[in-house]
C-alpha cells in the first residue's frame, strides 16, 4: 500500500470504524449510486481528504477525474456546500 493510499484510508476509515481497501473506496467515489445511498466513506473522501491528496489518490487508482467530480457534485448538493472536487471537471 502506498503512502497516498494509507493517508486517504486513515482519514476515511478512522471516523467510521471501517476497513475499506483502496479499491473499495475507489469504487465508491466513482459510482454515483454512493451519493444516493449517502455512503459516509465516500462523503468523507470528498469532504475530509485534502484536495491535492484526493487528486493523487484518483491518479493512483486510475479513476477518471470527470467521474469522481460528478459524484462529488452530488455530495456537494446533498451537503449544501461546495466540495473541492465538485468544481474539478
């Protein structure tokens, strides 16, 4: 596991007591359904992880920026405030 993945997962998993892998989180942050399911781990990624670390994780996990941005926009709308990746694409 890389330092980027470890940093992201420690931020996302710790508050919720989850043990998601990098691949599991990658699937959640690129799937619009996670916003409809109010997935706390995906929301934590978009709201708690620093923007530069988000971009590094997306690159490392080969996640399309436009796909993640679309999901971030859904979470941003639900949260009622702007999330950094919601403006990315």
